C-alpha cells in the first residue's frame, strides 16, 4: 500500500465538513471537558461515543474527523476520514470508526474500512470500530451519560470545598443522602467527581438515589 495523503495537521480542525441532515446524521456539538471546547460530531451516536472517551482515564484528548487519508491498495485508490483520533497516555493513540450497525453497511464501504485497517497494521497504527450496541447498549453508558449531563465544569473553589467535605462525613453513603445534606457540595460537583472516579460507585448500575457511594483517601 502507498499513502498519498498530505501530512496530518490536527490543529486545522475537522478534516471532513459534513452537510448531512438525514435521520440521526446531523452535526452535534459535544461539550468536551478533556479538550476544553466543543467537538463537532457527525451524529448523535458519535457524540455518545465521546462520553466513553471523557470517562476513560487513559484518554488524554481526542479529535473528530482528524485527517483525510488517501492511499493505493493494489490498483484501487481509496479516500477515507476516520471519525476519531484518540490520544492516550504515554503517547499511544488509535483511530475509530462509528456506525449504527456495521453489518448493514454497503460492501464498498466495508471494503474501504478493511483496506484502511490493513493500512493501519502496515503503519503501526491501531483502528477500532464501534457500533450502537457497543456504545449505548449498556446500563453503564446511561449512567455515565446522566452524570455527564449534570456535572459542572471543573471549578477550583468548589473542588476545595468538596475535598474538605470528604473529611467531614462518614462513608459509604447513598446519592440520596448526599443530595439531601444541606452541607454537601452542589449536585454538579458530586456528578463531576462520580464521573471522574474521585467518588467511588458501581457505575454499571442505574443512577438512582439508592446508589451507594464511597470515598477512599487515595482518590483525593
């Protein structure tokens, strides 16, 4: 395989400007805490995938539609823009393609993805595919989504009070008890610290007032 693309420049913004407005395919701006600005996604499902990237502690930052690759595979020329480039700790990274259902894609599309996967292997890159079931099909996704929709952006003053409050009460407790405690941090700060793991809970469960929450000093 021969790559014919220009050098990748991630600071130029999304490489693919989408005008699609069909069902579930329209531009969505996802407010990313890790990137410090909104990410332009081509679908609701892509914005849902961002929830996992925000939650994964190994993800440092990520880019949507990072670069358009062109390459030759035997005598066939391909052109393709991945949905995501995800940058991990220690400098590792991977590309991701997001689709509702890969089994319902056109053969030509699947052939292109297979060729890009082969190109990634050749170049030492990693390529992942994520469908709707894998992204939104678990209870944990709905819990993370509920937390993210309620969390406050990081605020040093609120976090300082949060750390003070941790020392003042007994653990474990429930989300309902925290919400009813007039001395507790605001709900946005509680959700932020649950989402980022500073408060410990089983996030594979649904977010209810009965959710058991604990705190370990090592997470402060």
